[in-house]
C-alpha cells in the first residue's frame, strides 16, 4: 500500500510512471480473473484501484492549483454609485 504522503512527495513524472505500473498490474490481475484462476492476493486488486484513484486525485488537484494561479479574476466592470456621481459632478 502506498501512502498518500509518499505520493504527494513524488514528482509528476514519478507519479505517471507509478500510474502506468499500477495499470499494467491491474490488467494482469484482470486477465487472471478472466481466465478463471484466482489471483494470488485478491485484496491487492482493491489496493491497486485505490492507489490509482489517489494518484489521479493528486495530479488533478495540482493541475487545478496551477490553473487557478495562472488565471486571476478580472476586476468587476460595474461602477459603484459613488464613482458614477463623481464622474457626473467632476
């Protein structure tokens, strides 16, 4: 089982390689199930799925953080009542 703390400390490339490795392992386990043989460790399938979900969650949250920092909200184009009065009187 890979802890989330360990996953967060990994870089983007490491996470992608770990994700590929886990997906290959899932394919192997699914093939065993499809042929009718029981996997060596049935609980491992559940752990692999959870770890894949954790990795994808980390990657998506990092992407959203980067996107949020790049796009700053625009200032409102609405003028306040005070600004409008100053323009008229001023």
